[in-house]
C-alpha cells in the first residue's frame, strides 16, 4: 500500500471515529453539566434530543454541499465544524451549550450522509470491507467516549468543559490527515448529477429508509432506557452500566465482520433477517428474564443491533450505481431514519409511564423489530438504484 493510500484509509477511519463522541460523551457528564449550568432534568435531556434531531434535519444539506465542493471537502468541513462545536459548548452559559451541541450534531449529520458516498467513490471494489471499517469505527468511537470521558476528567482535572474541548482534538487530527485528500481535484461540481428525483421515486429508497429508521429506533430505545430497566429489575447501578457497555462493545466486532460477509452476496436478506431475529431474542431476554444471564442477552442484543446498523449502511452503499446517488439515498434514509429514531426513547418512556412497567414498552419494541425485519426483507433483495431507473 502506498503512503497516499495509507493516509486515505487512516484518515477515513479516524473521521468515522469522530461521528459519535460528541453525542455519546454527554451522558456520563450530564449530572455535572446540569449542576454547573443550572439546567433542569428536562433541560439536560434536551441536549441529546437537540443533537439527535439535528442528525435528521440537516442530513439533506449534504448532496448540495457535495455537488458544490465535492465529498472530500464536505467531510473536511464537517470535521472542522465538529471541533468548533465541541469547543463552543464548553464556554459559559446554556445558550452556547445548546448552540455548540447543535453545531457539532449538524456536522455529524452531514458526515453521516457523506460516508457511504465516500466509500463508493474511493473504494468501489471494497464497499463491503470499508463499510465494515466505517461502521465499526463509528461504534468504537461511541463506546470509547462513553467509557473514557470520566477517567479523562479525573486524570486532567479539567472538568466537563475541558473534557468537551479535548474531544475536539481527534476531529482536528482527522482533518489534518484528510487535508491532502480534500486538496485534490474533486469529482462532480456545480454541474454534477442531481439524483434526488431518481431516489425519491424508487421503492428501494423507502424500504432502506424504513430499515434504517426502525433499527435506529430500537437501538436508541435501549441506549436510553436499558440501565433503568436493569436498575428496576434489582441490579446495582454499576452492573447496569457495565451491561450497556458490553452490548455496545459487542457491536464493534459485529459491525466489522457482517458487512464483509454480507457484501459478498447479491442478496443481504438472510443477514438482515438473522440480525432482526437476534435483536428479538435480546429484547425477549430483557423482557422475560432480565436478571437471568443478563450478559448473554447483552451479547445477543449487541450482535443483532450491530449487524442491523452495519447492514443498513452497507445496503445504502451497495444499491445505487454511483457516488452521487449513494449520497442522495443516504440523505433520505438517514435523515428520515434519525427523525424516527428520535421519537423512540420518548414514546418508550411514555408507555412506561402509562402502563406502570416495562412489559408494554418492550412488547411494543418487539413489534417495531418485526416491522424492521419486513422492511429488511425488501431492502436486502438485489436491486440497482441509479440513472437507469429514471
């Protein structure tokens, strides 16, 4: 591998690592942030809500930016804006806290949509492998941020504001490594293709969008409520946190391996259905026997959810015929998908409140997974989305 190729792969992987720490790093520090800034519990929860909503709302900006400056420069700009948002939210006052969080999330939204197109553009013969690298780095970045922000705070003595600023350092490093790629002549440009019409008219788009949204919803539900479910089942708080970390850690290996295997086949249906079934088993374990072998349910759930996320992104990269159409499909699927996902934890909490327990919410979650499997059945079938579909 040449130096240029090595820098391309390393820069791409490091960029992917920066797609979740700005979000995942909030939860462990939330009590401290609320006390320092003077926020209510609702105000503290709104930080993450604002960020997830931004993931859905601002993703559609990406195709326009990619047409004007190219995918590589769009990715570079996203990394720089993430760093700026992380630095900004560490300044004094609630307004800059929300503004910096929204700014970082907007950049993440643009990068989320860009990445499948970049895979298609730079690694057209290795889409399965590089999708696996990309997704596993995204999951690893989230897990690392959740696990390390508190030890980092203790080691440096900087407090939550300083730790927030330190999270900008990997984004700046990724931008530096990606800079040579961004300085090269960019494909496309103002007169490049406008594939949105093709994408919006295709049934494949809506199958993929449903798969992306429903699997994201079931993931964010567990991310938000799993420790609480285990606490109310009688486990100590530290064990509940470890179980959430375990299921996230399992997703790292799964999300790397599954796209490599599934990408070798014309149809991804067996993998999508299998991932959905494993997610069902994980939910059933939490519902029926949460304190009996809880680590087993977390491993099963992690395999299912990690594979589902990776397969959704793999299908986004595989189905379109060219990078511009990949970016358009990614914009639709991820934007609508994250709006759907943002509703999940809220609705799950509402069902818990009105029912007085976790049975009704978890059964509703099983219904969502069933719909996810159906959507995945249609999304995973061989198809080509591109100019020929006009």
